[in-house]
């Protein structure tokens, strides 16, 4: 069971920054110091999260830092299998 948890955490750490880059057309990336999962009430808690621009030559850029961000998601499997995140609430 612990092995499954580490697999899910590893995949999510790779997938979430990739999703941010794809959704922003390669302009932004995301980093998080910690990531936790709640399997009973499907959610991902990110601590020490930062969204920052990849390129410095953009006309207008934003940097967003937060202590924590909680994403309530519908299911965890689409995140792992299809690189989809269906967010119910932030």
C-alpha cells in the first residue's frame, strides 16, 4: 500500500508542473515544496507553491506564491492515467 502511495505522489509531482506548462502555452511553471493526498475525500494539498514565468521576455508576467493550495478533485486515476485534473473546488 505504501508503494502505491509513493507511485501516485511521484507521478503527480511530474504531471502537475507539466499541466501548468501546457495550459499556459509554455509561459509558466509550478513548484511545490510538499504535496499530500487525501484518498477518502479526493484532494491534493500543495504547500509552498509557486507559479512563475519560464521566459523573462514576456510583456506581462505574474508570480504567484502561496503557503498552501488545496485542490478538491473528482478522482485521482485520471490524473495518473490521462494527465487530467478534474477540479471540483479550490
